[in-house]
């Protein structure tokens, strides 16, 4: 039986190597939760550290509203954090069609979070060597997004501003004794 030469057969090996390399490249995040926070999928053998805040001054309760004792209001802020751990962008839910109160609270939140700093988010790659021992094979620093809920309220006679990460359990609701 005669051997037939396949004209494209020589491309098979480089193509397999190229496609295999693509599978190892970090992929764009594929899931977004209800708050618009992007979740960074990690490949098999990857771990992540960081992405937690270092400094986080809270926004001030607007002093011109102290006498009014407003009902509690919440502001949801989405932060884009660069690879150095600095907040690079802030978006506030509903800000484009907000009432004057929300606009003022959004300004307080934006002013505060632009001073926040985070531990940079590191994705570390691990692989097993021939003896099965896990070895760190490299890491990369990634930007990320995170959402926080700011709650402006009163606790007794004191105005308060609380913050928690969106998607995490809320702290207990503190109500004014007259409510």
C-alpha cells in the first residue's frame, strides 16, 4: 500500500502547541454578580491573595443635614482598583437620575473612596514537578472591581456612616429609639 503524503500534516504539531498555550493564558472574567462586580476566575493551580483594603476613610455625614435627622439612605458604589491598589474609577448606582439627597451622598462617597488603597490582587500559579511537589511558577498583579454599600443613618443621637462589601451579610440594622 502506498503512503500518501498529507500536505497539511506538518501544521498539526505547531497548531496543537499554539492552542495548548492559549488554554494557559489568563482569561477575561466571565461572571458578574448582581452588583456588577466582576469575579476573576482562576485557572487550575492558581491562588489569589490581596484585594483587601488598607486605608478606607469613611465619607462624612453631610453636616448641613444634622438637624434634619434624615431617614437612612444607602449608596452603592462600584470601585475599579488598578494593579497598584489605587481606586481608579467610581460609579454610583442611580446617580444619573438621583434626587438631591442621593447626589450629595454620592459626592461624599466618591470623595472618600478615591482616597482608599488596597493590597494589590496577586494571582499565583502553582504546578507540580516530576516528584509531585508543588512549586510557585509565577504570579501576576491584576486590577479588579468591587462594590460597597454605604449606609447613612442615625444611631441614637449620633449620625453614622457604615460600609460593607456588596454581596456580604449586612451588619445589624440600628434604628433610632423613636422609630
